[in-house]
C-alpha cells in the first residue's frame, strides 16, 4: 500500500485498502477557522440539534486567521461566533485573537495596519499554526475546512480540506466517508541548487501535470532528495498539492519529521504519541515522475492559474506594480530569510508587502540577527512594508481594507502565495504571478520579473 492507503486503512480499522474503495475513517483532528467555522457550526446544530455536543472537544482545533485585521463588522463577528461556540462546548484548542474569553473582537483601524493588534493566544495562519502548536502528527488523519489543509502532509499525515457540511458531520461523529484516492508518485533526487527553492519544485510539478492533473489523487513525494528538504520546504510542497487538484500530498517519515513533531508537541503540551507509516515495496501508483532537483531553476506561474509555468529568466520583460511575501506557502521564517538574503543592503523599486504567517515568525524575524541588524530591520530598510499582524491577509483577497489587497484594476503583482486565479488577491482585473520568496525579492528590486540568481554572490 502507499502512504495514504496505509493511513486510511488504519483509520478505518482495516488491514488493507485499495484505491477507489469507500471507507468510514476516524478523524484525529478537525480544524476550522473564521471563514468556514460559523457555517460548520450551523450545519452541526441543524443536523445534530441546538444542544448537541461535539464528538471530542480535545480533537477540534479552531484558528481564526483569514479576515481578522479588518474593520468589516461581519468578519469581526465571525470570530465572536467562534468564541461563543468554544465556550459552550468546552473546546480546548481555540487560538483566539483576544485574551478575554468573554470579550468581543474588533479591529481598530485608527491604530494602523502595521502594529500588533492581537492577544497572547493568537496563532496566525492555520496551516502554519497547526504544526507550530503540535497538532500535526505522523500517521494521523486531519480534516480541515480549508483547501490548503494538505500542508500537513509534510508530517507523514493524511490531511485534506473538506466543506462545511462534511465538517459539521465530523464535528458530531468524528467520522467521515472517504474514497481512497489513487496515488501519484514523485521521486525526488539530488538537491536544490542555490537560488532555487521548494516553491520552484512544486511549480515545476504543477506545470508538468496541470492544475487539474492530480484531481482526487494523493501526491506522494519521496526518494533520496527528500532528505535535503527542510520541514518548511516539505510544507510548501504539500501545501500546493491542491493547486494540481490533489486530494492530499504526503511525505515519508524521517528523523527531521520526528525532531520537529516531538519538539512541538512537548513545547505545547499536545498529544505526543503517534505511529508513522512506512512505504511498502509493492506500492501501486497511477503515475510516476522522477525529478532531478539539481536541474531545476527559478520558475514563475503566470496569470491566470498555477500551471502556467515559465522560467523566471524568460519573463524579464514583464513589468510589475507590486510584490508580496506571506501566506501559509510563503510566509514562514525561512521564506523571509531567503527574501532578506536577496534584498539585504538594497532597496525595492515597487510597493512590497510582507505578512508573516504567525506571531512566532514575527518574533523570529524581530529577534534573529544578521550581523548588526535583525531580519526585520533588514527588510524595513529595504523598503518592505511589514505588518506584525500575522495572518492570511491579501492571499485570499478579503475586505477592501485588507493589508496588501489589490484594489485597482490592471495591477501586476508577483507573490509568494499559492493561488493566482482571477480576483484571488483582490480586483478581478489584476494579475498575480506566483514565485518563490527569492524570485519575489529579486523582482521587487528591479520592478520586473527577475531571476534571483542575478543577486547571488558568484
């Protein structure tokens, strides 16, 4: 069996399963956030009754993160609805924007977009916060009301996005009917060369198979090249499995996985026991592709979808209006460090926005020193507009006052985010070009799409 099949078999209490089978599987974690949480709660109460209790208050994780730092009253109200439900159900893992469990959330635009406006428990983008807070464990099943829940596949976990109706059912029963997906196999060999990042690898794969090439399939990434990838790298790759239509992305378990998970579960007091799955020798794949990492180069996904792959060096005639680094895909500490490596000692030529994914990443950037300056200072001096209000921000567009949102027609933005369909980051007549943080940085410096290797030392 493949990695995905083995996890689903275990979750269904079966010795063996095959692709195409329909199974009732037990969930280990259900995650929801401020956009889909109120709808999920509504389905749960409608179907199970207004006084129903959730199946397990310790296995539900609620993380407001999408439309938080906005004066939009409906968005603010969504967070308050989550808080009321958490209090009613006794849910343990709620990463609230404010510290007062009986309070209400309201963003204060008078304080501006840049200074922190959250409390001590706020966790930021759910897909980055889940592993940081110790909720991603090898061999488990994670359902989330967000398409990029597949990020957690980096941790040898079956993780997939589901809709409000399915989530409401899981909330009441702890189970879900799943069709076992076929598995596509991506064997990684070698190591990424300087100037090339994990984002370039997944853009290469999506360009090869198309933005619907993995529809309802598992994408399994393994091979000797995996050992050269950090956990951040693996999260970036698994995160964008959905951009190829994938049901989930998944990596094998190794020492790096164990080190990260054990440290995070210990730090946060979450469940520490887990049982990883190992690949069988007789795995059956519906598709196989070998990728030599050392032969990749910086790539860009052009408007209007993530499969429109081109080499960055072939697009230098494309002039840009804006650059953006952030999101679950491109807002990790390592992403900002690679961005800083390119812009250090230089100034950007176009409007450039930076949104760390979590408060922990804000702290990393403000405390990690590169010579005499912190990473945060290096970015500010380069002209990047950085906000301390970690979250999804403009990645999903959001209300018009969202930090970094594209509100004008015709603007071209190069972004470290994960999706570039029309209107994704704001105005439907804008264009978004997806690239690695390094490529975004180089392009911000020149004002046009630029291969970051031009700024690397010889």
